[in-house]
C-alpha cells in the first residue's frame, strides 16, 4: 500500500499539488474567516440585494430553477464526496450504482440550474435598468456559476466512460483526504480528465470569493421568522384626516 502511494506521488505534477493539495485549504480558510469578518464588520451588506420590481416574472422563474437545482447539486456533492466509502459498502451500494445515480440526479439538477442561471444572467445583462443597478460582482459571480454548471454537465459523458465508479472513488478519496488533512491527497486525482480538474478549480474559486459576493445570503436561513410575533400598522381615520389637512395647509402656503 505504501509503495503504491509513493508511486502515485512521484507521478503528480507541481500544478496538481498546488491546485488540489494547497489551494483547497486557502479557499476554505478565506471562506470561513472572510465570512465571519464580513458578518461582524459589515452586517448591513450581508444580503443578496433585490431587483424584483423589474421583470418580476423572469426573476421568479430563473430564481426558482436556479436555486432548486443548486441546492440538489450541493447536497449531492456534499453527501457523495464526504460520506466515507465504507458506509456505501456497508449499505450495499456499489460504486457503479452510485456513479449512475450521480449522473442522472446531477444531470437533471444541473440542467435545471443552468437554465435558471441563463435566465437570470440574460435578465441582468440585457435589461438596461437592471444592468445599471448591478455591480460587477453581481454579474461576475453569476457568470462564474454558469460556467461551473456547464463544466459540471460536461463531466457526465466522461463519467459515462467509467460506469464502474472508479473515477468517483478518486474524487471521494481526494475530498475526504483534504478534510482529514492527509498529505498527498492531490495525488488521487492527478490523472483525471482536465474537465474534472477545471470543474474543481472553479468550484474552489467560488469558495474563495464567496465572502465578498452576494452569495453570503446562503448562510442566512431566516428560521426565526417562523416564531416571530406578527404585527400590523393601523392608521385611524383621525390620523388620515389630520394628514390630509396638514398637506392641504402646506400646499396653500406655497401658493403665491
């Protein structure tokens, strides 16, 4: 086992070591520390921003498709990559079955998400009013997510060439090695197709820029709204009459 590991290390390039051995820790550290600092120092920027008064129907359609797809993809990646291989073996789930499930579920969710992303990107780029109120970061992160989704869908034909699940095991071993601080984790994926590597690099880059974009709203689940006491603002007729009289008086004073 040790000899096999050594030979794998010897075949890994400096690029693989940098991108898949060191870069994940940099990205995750910036994600964690940057999010905490932004929430502590700039709490009023901790939001996604809203342009829902403009092209509302397009916004709702794109947003629903995008968010549903991304949530399914994120959940699938989290469970699929970080669940120990021994757990799947104990449950009797073969690597091949897991590979097919990931392709089918991920393909459906990815297709849903990229359609929503394209709708949102079109809305933001081709409506002059929305474009004028959008920051560079808003548009850039949406474009980056769209590219990431496209790369993810591009990996499906490549995964179809490894229906035994061998490629998926490599990514599981890499991800679990990173989170358990195992040296040489990058070597597990040193020989995978460049599309997979590009997908991983952009995914890590999204983690890196996460604290500085509107994506931070993903960390805020407004569950406290469920138990919050309701309130209603009521104006009496007396208040309305007083406001009208005050407005009429001001208008009369302005007449020369």
